[in-house]
C-alpha cells in the first residue's frame, strides 16, 4: 500500500459478511496537462456508485503526503469498523 508515485492507482476492499461490511476505497495519483499533481479518491459500498473527490496540488510531494494520509486512515479500519481493508490487484 505504500508504493505511491505519479500514475499510481490503489484499490482497497473491506469485506465481512457477519458484520454486513462490503466497502471499497480507491486512490489514484496523476498529473494534468499543466503539471499539477492530482489525487482522486473514491469510496462506498461495493456494488454501489459511491462518492468521490479530486484534489489538486502544486507539488508532487504534497500530493503524495495527502494520499499517504488517506491510506493511513484506511489502515486503521480494523479498529474503527472491525474489518481491515486489503489491497486488490487488477
């Protein structure tokens, strides 16, 4: 979960039938035509449309720091929701 660079995409899922938890979380880093670093993240219940946000940064360092904060929060899911997120590869 720690390999964040420009052009990265990470998809996480937390699934537990006993707790009725089926969540997804995605984080993508990219750069636009003007050189601005973009962090896109989306979340929601698996199978639903969910929600998402896009945040832009002038510095790639700031964008990476922001994305790592998002992923650190997901790493604490076991304590918060009782189910850990796992990385899914495509």
